[in-house]
C-alpha cells in the first residue's frame, strides 16, 4: 500500500538524515581511535552504489508528483509561469536527465549491505521501487480527492528536501556527483512542501495502492460462528465476478438465512446489531420475492456455492447466544461489504441488460412439454416499464451508508518524525521509540 511503502521510505531517509561524518561511516578516516577500513577506490564504488539507490528515490518522487498533478506539457514554460508542483516536476525531470547513474538492479535491492549507511539507502530504494506500483493501482490521479493529491505532493516534496540535504552532506565521498541544479531543486521542494501543506492533509490515501489479491479460505470448516464467517468471506471474494441470475437468487436467499440465524442468537449482547440484522433479513425476503422471475445466463456460478455453505453453517449454530463482540462486529462488516457488492451486481446486470424479467404472455405455450400447455412467457429488460421494485429495494433499502475510510494508525506520526529528521542538527536527540 501507499502508506506502508512511503512509511518505509521516510524511515530509511530519516535514519540517513541523522547521520554525519559520512566518510567515516563508509570506512574512511575518522578520529584517531577509528582506523581506516576502506580504500578511496572502495569508497568511490560505494558512492556509485548510493547514487543508484538515490536514482530510485528520485524516480519515485517524480512519479508521485505526476500522480498528484499530471500536467502534460511543461515545454516553453518558465519559473514564473509554473506553479509549485509544476516547478518541482520540472526540476526533478532535469535532475534525472542529467544524472549519469542508472537505477539499482534487482540484486542490489534485495541483498543486505555491509555498511549501515548503504543499507539504509538500500531500504529507501527498495521502498521506492515497491511504491511505484501504487500509482497505477489506486493511488494515481483521477482516483484521489483534492486533499489526497495534496498529501501525496507534500510527501514527495519532503522526500526531495531530504535528498537535497543528503546530497550536500555526501559531497566529500570520492567521485560523488551532485544533483543537477541542487539549489533550484531544493527551493522548488521547499515551495511545493509549503504549498501542499497549507490545507489539512488526508491520510486515508495511505490505504490506497497495490496490495496482494486476497485468497479464499478453503479447507476444513471452522467451528461455530467462525465457520459462517469463513464462508461469508469466500462469498465476498467471489462476488467480485458478476453472478448469473440463478446464483444471485441463491446468494440473496443465503443472506436471508444467515441474517436471521445470526440475529436470533445475538440476544441482549448487541441489541443494535440484532435490530440491524433483522432489518437486513426483511430486506432480503423482499429481494428474494422480487427476483423469483429474474433470468439471465451470463455470469459466474461460484458465489452460489459459498452462499449455500454459509446458510447451512448458520442453521447448524448452537442455540446458545453469541457473546464474542469482536466476531459479531467482524460479521457485521462482512454483511456491509456483501450488501454493497450485491447492489453493484444488480445495478450492473440491469444496466448492461444481463438480467431480465420473466413476464407472462397472453398465449398458450405450444412448445411446452406434456399434454397440458401453460402460459407463454417472455423475458424483457428490467429497465422496460414492467412492475418490479427490485431497483428501488436495492438502492434504498439494501445499500447502506458508504464506509468512511479511516487513516491507518501512525500515519501522522511517521510524517512528523520525518519532518523532525529533516531539521535535525548534530547533538539533537533521536526520535522517541515507544514499545
């Protein structure tokens, strides 16, 4: 996720910002009690390796600025016509184009380094390389609010500020190459950080970005309510795919059963949950009635099996009241997510004409089997003027209030610690570590 990767990046750069006497940390000459352990040529190679790590962090910074403010063409602009974000992007592009260092290769990113300073650079580059995937997986422009864009822009500007400060500190390393227009880049980062930090940040952006795809929990069923939650979780994953009409009816009926059985066993432990689940059961009773004539063969049938398993396990729960408040609230969150995906499936199927409604046709079905012929039926789109309350039920009764994302714990503190590291001076105490 964006928050996890940027947190590791800030932590590694914060450690580097509190380090001084860089030559000595790379095995060079220090005080008389610290002997020289590396040659000039070896320190030059370490400097080149650090520059490759720095190139990864610079690349991430440029991608973050683009994700927050994707102005396409900066050619022909001047410092007066560019805003803070455009100026930082322009200076970063210049710095990357002028650098002779390449990006660190895979072995350098995964191999632990001997010197602690180089290892911190490796951690920063590794976090930057992983963080590049976040911008194409939910943390890019068009999927972020204005405040989230400003938060990403502030993070990138602070990282560049740290790189500029470290660049000045590493000038004594043999063969070190300074950042192109170091002063202009530093001023652009300072101005952009001040501009982006003017409003209140939105740290919910830390929950966006790439994450591994969740996997179903197959295997032996867990006992009690945990087994019901296991089946509900598998159902939630399979609802990512549009179910066919028959599977959708099975899913709706399974949720009616699970809500009824779980609500009947909550008792006086969580009266609010009991009332909410009773209302949910009644809503699914109406939905099952409204979908009895629903048809449609396109879609996946996988969700029906998990729904049937969840209903079967719910009916086999013991008659004792459910007293584990944590499990009950987890089940309630699963209910909310499942309801949202059922709503999305119904609306998508109706909009794309994948679900149809069976209506009687005033003729005898001559092609029907048997001697007695029934009434002919015809399948019509649900958007046509037919008598059904399916859309109204889904939109006004099943769909709950949207879940408001909450910033992850420590999101603000991570940025405060990094800001303190940027202003660090020799002799200042380090960050407080709470156990």
